[in-house]
C-alpha cells in the first residue's frame, strides 16, 4: 500500500472516531436529562441519610462529575477529528503538488521537443 493511502485511511478513521466521541456524550446527556435516566452515582448516597442538603449536594456532585466526563470526551473527540482532517488535507495537498510537478515536467518535455 502507498503511504498516501495509509495516511488517508487513518485520517478518515481518526475523523470518524472523533465524531463518535463528540456525538455520543451529546446523545447520552440528552437521553439522561430528558428521559428520566438516573445519573450515575460516583459519590454514593448513604441509605439512611435524612439531611436534604447532603442529598442535594451529592446529587449535584454526581451531575457535575458526569458533565465533566462528557466535556473530556468531547475534547478528546475534537482533537482526534482535527488530526484526522489534518491527515486527509495533507494527503490531498501532496497529491496536488505531485500533479503540478507532473504537469511541469510534461510542459518542459513539450518545450524541449519543440526547440
């Protein structure tokens, strides 16, 4: 396989994986907050806890942790997708430069034959 083809395939793979990392947290947040799914409990609520402030703070802390995880996923997805676009763009630029070189070489051959 040519190096350009490997770069192009890996660029598209990075782009797709990055987009999945960007779209997945948005869908999960939409489903979680609008459908009534329970927010994952990273900080467990004690079963006998009667203080409403402690319960509210625990629920709020869990929501913030889930939001933070989603932000990290989107950030990683944006990095991956930008790397993928860069790889795809570099391959296209290399192909254009190669085509221009071939055109220049053909033009030089034609000029030398005419002289």
